[in-house]
C-alpha cells in the first residue's frame, strides 16, 4: 500500500517468519491491519491466505485507525472516507483505544463495512487455531508466555 509505504514483499515476510521461528525461545506474533481505503476483496483474500500459511504463535487483526498527521488521515479526510468520526474529538474518545472489533473508522473505496465485518468473522477460526496451538505448546512445556491470558480476545460472532 503506497499510503502505508510498506515496501515489503510477501516472500520477505515469510522468510523473516521462518528465520524468527528457528529460535524456539521467541514468541512470534503477526499483526494485520484491515480497512485501508484501497482494501478490496482480493487484498482481503491475500491476507486470509497469509494468515493460513504463516507459522506464528498468535495472530491479531486490527481495523485501521487514521491518526492525524498521517497520509492515511489526510486521504480519509480529503476523500470523505471517515465513518462517524468527529476529527476534533476522535482522539479524546476512549472507544478508539479500547479494542472494538466491529468499529471501523475508514470506509474503503471498493468495500462495504459489512464485507470487512464478514472477513473478521471468517478469520476467527484461523486466529483461534493459532491461539490453541500456542496454548498446547505451553501446556507441553515448550514455552511460557505470561501475557498470553491477557492478550486480545477473539471478537464475538454476531
């Protein structure tokens, strides 16, 4: 995405994960951001396929947040993509900082919010699979991760 300036190939991502996972003492998390203005069904599918393929201990999906001063914020304001957002008070609202899996702040050009919500629901089993695998490995004595129990819960299905 040119707005995020992510100049990283999928091959490089897989390579870095493989190298990181070769060190058994490391706890590897993958964070995905969805809902960029340029998000499409194709980019969501690519994200889904990567979540399926990667070998990490935990997977997190966040809805994009348009921070003031960023290219994303400027684009969202310029193109009228902000959803139910008062740009003057957005960052004083605790609701932005508390995990709210169903709240989106930016509307992609080519997708509806319902499609983003459906994608999140579709990903829940994959996220749960990664979390379950980690719990099993901890139970087997392979690792200890004190923060595991306090990590973000899987959003409820509606």
